[in-house]
């Protein structure tokens, strides 16, 4: 029998609201969304992020309050971005078990255990130079940065993060993080990688939380919006 009209009449599946709901192929709700939150340590003030009107930096001391508020509003997933006051050349605070990365994940999970926590995994808010990794004479040292990404991911997972979300745009970062997590016993911690990172204003606004972009930002990291992607990260298998 042919699947073409008149044998096939798709209107049969749209006769009522219940029928439509049963056969609806695509559904979009708050459950499909992740709320990015920008958490600043050693402050008591909410600070507007100039690049993103209406979005504020959250004082770490108010994070638990905000997580409870999000949960009451029906938000089930957050992605944490830290704004650190403890910066050095390598961003070593990110793999400190009591550093901001770990504390953010811990506070979120302790406050609302069922909240899905995705930990942004990068270094631009933790390095004194503002770049996404370790520097050498020619820019960011990709392979040295991979080792540090693995250390940061393990600390975030140990603190309760459900997903590691690497945004450092380093070649091989997903594989390096997966290996580090598995070796540390976090085989159930997932990775949500970005397939492409474009060099557009919104990219810099998010990781820098409204602060100035890094001096001499390497242009080899992101892709131009009108060019084929050059620096794709492999999509994780979950």
C-alpha cells in the first residue's frame, strides 16, 4: 500500500489536543534549557554585566539563595562560570579542591541535589593574562593546557558537577578530559562539548563575565562566522 495520499492522511493524527500531544515530534520546554550563572567570589554585591543587559554577577555568598530560587521557578539545569580573585599564570585555582570551581559545584548540589550542574571548564577567568590556558612564546600551549583541563575537570566532578563543559577551544580537549575523568573514577560524569566557537562578541562576553577581553587574544582559537570551522572540538558521547 502506498504511503501517499489518499492512503496516508496525517490529519487523522491531529484530530484533538490529546492526539496532537501524543504524536508531537518536537517539544520545547524549560527542561531543555540550561541557565548560565556567573559567580563572583569575595564580594557581597550583585554586579550588572554590561555586555548582557539584565544579567548579573552573583556573589558567591548568595549562590545558595539563587539556586533555591531557580529551582522554585522550575529551572533544572545551570552552568557555572566563575569570576575569580585568585589568578596566576596557569589558572591553578581551578584545580584547587577548595577553589571557586569546586565551591560553585558543591554549593549548587548541596542546596538543590537534583539540580543538574554543568561546570564551564576553561581558564580565562583564572589566569592573570586572561587567556584560556598556559602560554608559551607562540601563544597558548595547547598540550600543556590539556593536562590542566583534566585536573580542573576532576576537581569539578569530585565536587558534584554532573557535566564538564570545556570552552577552552583546545585541540583534543574532550579526549583529554574524558581520560582524566575515567582515570579518577568519574566514569559517570558527562562531557558537553562545544562543536564550534566563533569569534563574535557574545563569545567574549560570556567567559569574561563582562570584563575586558584578554590582551593579545589569539585569533587561532575561535572561528569566523562566515568561514568553515577550523577548530572543532569533538562532540562528546555523553
